């Protein structure tokens, strides 16, 4: 029976329809169901996952895979970490949500812990990455008017080409990806986009008197793990300071240990004015995001001027505290650095053997391979086909920007698992030839 038939024949009452089916349905049926009833805003790999543990996931047929995407770095602590799941379920059965209309017993503790850990005065809690990044833009604009003295509605926000901070109108207004923008205008005014990793362009842009902030990813994740030159972040910091502009680091993908340090900015000992966290702050089980900054910026917001029904809820606070504790207690940040070295050295070996691997790059466990045809051209299908072959061998990854495959397993991955993934990738590359 096909999935579409199951939907109409088995699920006859409203309450039955609200429950997941007990009996197993095949990957093919699940995909058909999603295709029929879901909106086609993603193009997933044809794999249907049902269970995850650590670095591994299993599909509905029981086949095991190594997860080399980690839900875009939201699962740094590994799938279904027992301590994080424990915190989630315990808190959910005690007090899950009360909104910010009332206080609850965890927000203050969570904010204190995070600010002390990261070295900032205050935390603003949100849920998803895009909300936190947009909150940072709002904070920068408000700071520009209240503190820097920019005339009302004249504040400029500067972004780097290739940036990705989500899909809201605010986020796509700074995007340089035509797919993200086409058909969604008009866009937010007061944005300026300059080339990434270009200090001269930044200097010129920031010297305008009405610039509020420069928001950037220390390594551009969605753009294809694009790494700036060493020293770039240090010089960005210096330019922002010189021009009286807020440096805002979007560490939603690079933060929480992903690159082998708690924050990617830590590699250059750079302290941005605002940092934006998300993804793995929720330990792979819950959407949790935050902006961290100092009084001068954070206290410009007054009651009623910004907020979120779910932001800073008890479950979010409890989960985030546990998510951070797991990263630290289990040495996952150090493991990210070590396993990252191991992975890249294995990938370089593969590159010397397979000419379609044009480049290998990354830091910690945020890595990418650039795939090109034997004639030297970039081809979208090649990266997709390699991911399909890798999937068949038991490694899940997905192309970003068509010709780049991001390799970002959970930070708990073991040395043996990295070796296994490299062996699977070799087989996939052989199969592609
Ligand atoms: C650097 C960066 N910022 C922001 C976001 C948006 O996060 P979310 O999808 O949780 O809104 C992403 C998502 O991939 C991201 O990589």
C-alpha cells in the first residue's frame, strides 16, 4: 500500500491522524507523503531517518549512517545525548513555558552562566538563529540612535557578500544569493554589502558616519565553509573600534565548539561587541538562540520593545545549560580540534588520489570539499551524485552552493568513526568514476 493510501484508508479519525503511524512505512512511502502534503522548500537527500545516537543515525529500514551534517551544526553534542534529553524531559514535565510575562526560576541562572562563560554583561534569549541575528541588527540600530547619535532612520548595517543568517525578510535583504531573494522583494533599506575578507572595502564602508554595525560569520558556513585570511578578524575588530561601529559575530554555526574553540573568534582572541549563538546552544533537541553583549548596547532595549513568547523559556534555559555543560565536561571542543585535523589529513590524501576533489578546507569539525569535473569546471550534479554515493556507503552529507560538500559531524565523533567515514568516502569516489 502506498503512503498516500495509508493517509486516506488507515487514518479515519482526527485523533488517529494526529498520531504517528505505529507500523513501519518505507522510506519511499514517507518521501511520497512529504512530497504530496509538504511545501517543497527543501531538496533533501532521499534518506528517511528514524533514530539517532551520538554520531550515528538510522533510517526507517534500519540502515546505519554516520551523520556528517549534524543538522547544520545544531547537533554538536551528538544525537539524543542522554543528559540533554534528560534535562529536556525533566524540565518539560515540571514547567515548560510561562512567557516573559512572569519570571521563572531558570532564566537568571542561565543568563548569569552564559555571560560569565562568554565574558559579556548580558544575554538576550531568542529561539532560532534568524531571530537572534535579527535581534542583533535591531540592537545595533538602537545603539546607533541612542548612543552613537545617528539621525533617526539613517542607520546603516554592513554585511559581507555570501552571508547567510536565515530566511526572514530582514535576513534575505542582506543576501547575495539570487535564490534566496528572487520574488521576495522589496527588501529592508539601510543595508550595505561589501566583499568578505576585504579590509579595504570594510574601511571605506565603516568610515561613513551613520554605520551601526558590521555583522559577519567568522567562517562562512552556508557559503561553503569560506575561511577568511588569518588576521582578518583581528583587523575587523580594529576597524570597528576605530570607526565606532559594532562588530557583530554571527557564531550560530561556528560557535559552541564547532571549529575547535568555543567561538571561532577565539582563534584570534577577538572579542566582538555582540555575539549571536543558536543551533548547538539547544543541544540538538530544542531551538535556543541568544545575543550576548555589554550594557551599553543591551540596555538600550526597554520593556515592550523586543521579545518573543518562547524566548528564554524554562525548557530552553535548562537545555542550553546542559548543552554547554556537555560540551565542556566531555571535552568535545578539544575533540573537534583533534578529529578535524584527522579528517582534513585524510581528505587531503583523497584529494591527491581523486582529481575531482579540487579543494579541502576547514577548521575543527567545520570542513568542506570542493568538487569539480575532470575538465576543471564546477558541476552541481557531481557534488549531489557524490553525496548519493556517500549515503549508499553510510555517510550523510549534503552539497552547499552546488559544488561544495560540507563535512561537519557531531563533535563527539571518534577517531575510528572518522577513519570509517574516510573509507566510505573513498568507496563513494571510486563508485563515481
Ligand atoms: C551563520 C548562520 N546564521 C544564522 C542561521 C539561521 O539559523 P536558523 O535556521 O536557526 O534560523 C544559520 C542557519 O544555517 C547560519 O548558518
